[in-house]
């Protein structure tokens, strides 16, 4: 499988570098200048793209105090959904300016819409591709509407069963849209390593024949680096300026120095993964000469037999390979051979 999709000016696929997305989410904490600073921090940290979210509290849920709308566990325990989204949303009037700021720096810019009016708004901004969040993977009408725009889609799969992922993929394809990338994800905030199950990345790739990646809510960069070794071609990670600048997402977000280190480690990991190769590199050719071979350790006269007393398997590797040791024992020297010389076929 070597399916590729085009995100902005970047190809995503088997032979391409890992595409790294900095997720701003709510880390602007309602401050426009901070939002712009996060974009600059993403660029300096080596991200390829900045992502935001497009919704309002009214488009996400109802303004109700009933128990249904209260979070009982997790990072946002005790929050009411409506008030949580009021604190977290990115004002729509900022988004054109944020897009312009990102593109001025050479960063791709895109967003996660949560309902149709958000899609229409983003279409008006001219975004080049879309994100579908894990929580929305069951919203088939929304997925179809996004797919109908004919633009590439990155879709997170957190919490979804395999059959739910299949339904979502089919919803995209039903609109004639084949430009899809699936991100494995554990939708806990923060995610714990025991729940990451990164081997699923390989299964997603094999099952759906599309580029795959990781939307990572775990702390640190270990999961992101490991995911690259398992075939992830997209890494998405939350970025904040400082976890001391409290927002609803800051507790599980990376600070700029951490994000930069993750990018560096990810680049080194993909470099180390390389490709299937059993040949020698130039650097290995040098080491090859230090392997073992058969050497003459005592002078041997012409016609004298080779014995365990006058030949040995030692380093370096200038003589016959060790596998020929038993074969040459008992043979006669064709010429005089000095001690400390490699044994070669011409000499016996």
C-alpha cells in the first residue's frame, strides 16, 4: 500500500516524512494574542501544521444543568458541558486572522468542525482539508457533509469499534472522496500508556489501505516516537505556551521546548526506521574488515600441512571466512606463508 494524500503543500504517505500537527485547541484561554503566540511557537518547534477547532457552546450542546450534561469523571470532572465549551471554544471572528498568521509563517492551517454551519464557515475561509474528531466519528451525516466538499480528511478513531470505523470510512467514500488518513487515538485526557495499544496503527493501515497516524493525548513523546516506528505518518499533539497558563487542555499539552524535542526525536526515529535492507552501507563496509577470518599464526613452509597449531580464527577479516576452517585443516601450503598473514585460497 502506497496511498498518498495531499495536505496543503505536503504529501502524506508511505515514503514521506511524518507530518506533525500542533493542536491549539483551548490553549489560547480566550486570548487572541496568545493564540498567535502558539502559532509562532508551533513554527519554531518544527511543526508542519497548526490545528484549531470550530464550534460554539450552542452548536455543541444544550445550556442545561440536568445531570446528563455534567461530567462525572476525568480531567473535566464537575464541569457542565455548556460552560466547558464556552471556555474552550475559539471565537470564529479570530479564525481568518489565525489562518493568515499561520500561512504567513509557512504553516498549514486547518480545523475540526463539529456541525454543518462550522463546515460552511470553514469553506468560506478556504481551508484545504478537515479534521474529524474521535467524538464525531459516529456522526455519519456530518462526516458525509464534510466529505462532500471533496477535500482531504484526517479522522481520529478514539473510542470507536472497528465496525464504527468501517462505517465512518464508508461514509467518506460514499461521497466520492478517497483522500482519507486515519489517526489511532486513546480519547482519555491524558491518555495512559497502558491504553495506547499502538500496534493497532499497523492494523488500521492494513485494514483500510490509507495513510495512518496518531492523535496523542499521552504525556511525553514516547508514544509519538514509537508510533513512527510502527508506520504512523501523521502525529498530532496538543501545544501550549506554558502549562501554568491554565486552560481546559493545558494539563495534557506540551510546552514549546517539549514539542520541539518530540519533533527532533520523531525525525530521528523515522530516519532510523529507514527501509528493508540487508546490504552494506559505506560505514558498515569499514566495520566488515574487523570481523573474524582465518590467519596463519606460525610460519608454514611450502608443502607443510595446515593444523590447529598454525592457523586460527581471529580478527581482522582479511583472510578466508571462518566457515572454511574445517575445510582447510590438513591441506598443504602451496607457498611459504609467513606468520601473521591472512590465509587465502591462492596459498593452499
